[in-house]
């Protein structure tokens, strides 16, 4: 074999190895699901809300999740109502490397602001804040079941909700 053929052989092997590494990296990225993968759809259920006057009431809730194609973007609507209380929460969230950020709004009270938090293995922990409101929201999803807990210092103290996908 001459030196040119040997060099072409090394270049060919290097190119094949590089292509395999790139393919493996692309495959790993393609197989890595986004934080919100599997949430899309309509979820409904019930729970309780504890109001600032000390009373607790049963609530019925409905959540709708629209998830981006890569699984890292979420548009959420969560509407809950009891006999005397209602909230209509909307949020737009982006996940990046386990960190969550975005915006939220509560339509019936015309308040909103920013949110920040973390995502790991089906659990989402978020703090929402605005000019006159702060709350912590925790959401744990296992299969088609979801548990949402909201704690605030506003007109309700806590909400505890169990949802299942319709």
C-alpha cells in the first residue's frame, strides 16, 4: 500500500467513526424526552381548597395541557370551582436543563406575573409571583394521574387537587 492509500484509509475510518459518534449523539438527543412529554391532553378531577377564613370546600377542576413538539414548552389552563370560590389559572412555561420559567395569569382576578421552578422525573415545583401575589405550586404526574398542590397567602391558603387524564 502506498502512503496516499493509507492516508485515505485513515481518513475514511475517521469519517466513519465521526459519523457514528454524531449519529449516537443525535439518537440520544432524539430519545431524551422533554420535561412535559406525556402531559398533553385534558385532565379532570377534584380536591379541596382551604380559604383564608379557615373554611375548606370541595372543588372540581379541569386542566388542559398543550405541549410543544420537543416536549419542553407547555401552555396550561387550570380551572377549579367550588360553591363559593373559583380560579382560572393560565401559564406558559419553558423547560431548559431541568429549570422552568415562564408567565402565568389568573383571569377572574386579573392578576399575573412570572414563574420559576424545576422539573425532574414527573415532578414540577414552581413559584409564581406577581405584584400582589405569590404562591408555590407542586405537580407530580405518574402515568395518567396527577397531584397538584398550591400554597398561597391570598384568598385561599391551599388547594389540593387530584386529576386524571380523560
